[in-house]
C-alpha cells in the first residue's frame, strides 16, 4: 500500500479535506442510485438549534439501519457527510472474497504475519477456536510497512452464515471514507482515537468518581481526590472557543439549550471533545444528547463534537433510525450507546459543577495544511503509546470515486461505544486512577 508523501488540504467551513465539499458532491452525486440512496432529507428544521443536519435514506440497505446522518456548518457539508456515511456502510457490506480460509494455528505454524482475532478489542464468539478455519483478508500494517492477514469478521461489516463468526458483534469502529486513501485512513484513525478517548474519560472521570461517592467509606478529604479525577477531563470555557465553534454554540444559546463541553483528550495528545445537552423535548425522545469530535486540529475537533450533538437531537426527533429505542427501554449492552435516556443523570461528570475548567488555547492543537502531516502525527503518537500494529484493509467500492477503509489498532479502546471488552490500556488507566486513591483516608 503506497501512501503519497504530501496531500495539501482545502480548508473551508470547519472541514479540512483534499478537495472542496462541492467537488466531492460532484463526484458522488451520480452514484447515489448505485449505493441505494433514494432520498436526501434536510432535517435541520426538526429541531430549533439550526445546525445543518441531513439524512440519506437507503431502504434496501443490508445494514441494521437504513438511515444515515450527516452534519456540518452549511447544508452542503451536511448533505455530503450523510452521503459519505451511506457509502461507508454500503462498501463494508459488499461481498468480499477471502484471501485465505484457514485456522489461526495453521497460519502461525507456517509463519504468516497475522492479526490474531483476540488482538482486536471485541468480545470473541463463544464457539470461536484458534484451531477452527475462518476467512482472512489481507491488510497493510502502516507501522511495520508489511502485509498482514486480518480476520474477515474484523474487517467487514456483514453477516456471513457459512462459517463460525469470530466475534459476538460487528461494529463500524474504524470504518471511514474519504476523497482518497490517505484521507479515509486519517478519518478512521481519528474515529479510533475518539472512541479510545471516550472510554478512558468515561472510566476515570465518570464511573470511578460515581462509585466512590456512592460507596460512602472514604473520608472527607478523599472527595478532593474525586474532584481531581473529574478534573482530568475539564469543562472548556465557552468564551475561549474559536469563532467557528462560537458560531455553533450561539445557535444552541439562541435556542435556549445549554451545552456542556468537556476536554477528553487522552495521553495521546490528539484533541478530543465531548459536547452534551439536556432538554425535555417530548415523551418519545431522549432527555439527553451528546456528540464527540477528535482531530489533530482542535478547531475541527470541537466543531465536530458540537455538530454531532445537534445531529443527535434532529435524528432523535426524526425517529426513523431502526436502532433507536424508546426512552428507558431495556436493550442489550451492545445497544446502550444508542438507547434513548428517560432522564439525565445529573451526577454524571458532564452535569456536575465545573470546578475544573480549561481555556480552548490550553488544549493540544496541531494545525497543518497537509493530510499526510495529520496522518504522520497520528501514527507517531500511536507508536509512542506502544502500538505494535495499525492495520488498514481497503474496502473501496468499485465504480465509485471514493476510498473506504477499515483501520484496526489493537491497543485502542472502544468500550464506551460497544460495551464489549475493556482492553489492557483501559485497565492500566483504571488501575493507575485507583492507586491514586491509596493515600485517601478511610472513614471510621
């Protein structure tokens, strides 16, 4: 897999791509029928915030859902975003001929370079065995610059009934599209880092403090430790945001919707944000909505978090996505990330008093004018954090001028979105946080 040495960016309306959004639309619009898109709906007006949101409707999708969303600063940004998400899912569902059918044991015995099924941070299927034959596809390891065999179940997003699956579920984590291979890989890496940041922040700044407060056995001075844990992911001062993010935030303010914005950047140092709103907009809708954003450029990351939060509100009111439950409904643990909330937990980190705040200019920020520079930064940070592999599987659809990839980085976490498995990185961060409590006095 050959990546270009330089890909200058076109920077506009909060996006940083290889070409303009209008050029992307000109490329993809002739192919809507091939993807199965029958309608593009502007659903911005379903909510009163006013951040542009679009839906791409694919009635005959093989996916678990048939409605895909997009958001952005302008209607054209949101429309193209929705189309690109539909193309991602379409591409991941296309039939893939395995490059090899063999057991892990067989491949290891002949010296093949493989990504082991248990190295992907998903829960293994109950009946999976290392000596059982499965399908494999070839990927490319960006860190070691070598081909590697990947379990097909971990690369595609489809149900295959002819063999025992490797995993309990399939997810779209690390599945991304772009105007080029490099752009798609960069998008996928940002998503992987985002899910990792979400998981670490949830565990350390939300779940652990809640457990400690509910337990009641810690002395009064230990509450300063709880405060410190929450402070590791502080609230961002709204007045310090750059103009583009201020523009979005003003839309929420004018609609009377309070936004909490938190810095969830991890030790990787890639800017990551969480935006949350709470409002009663009807019995059938969720009482809380959230959005996340990660990008080397902090201005892009925060805009993504705010626009995704707005998208969640409009999609909720639209009520077309098949995976959205009724508020308070019982769902499997794998669907918790899309469950509508019947109430907002005011004891959670987003809604606690902001005792720790940070100015936007204090958040890591890595602006660049080149997609390859972003890609090199992401890969360098992952290597420094101990990543041994970053594997790309090219899933680009034939006859459509879009690149689609699945990127897998075994060390990164995704528990906050799939509630599937907590990996070694999250276990280490949790253990370090617990050890920080060792000197806290125990209540008599």
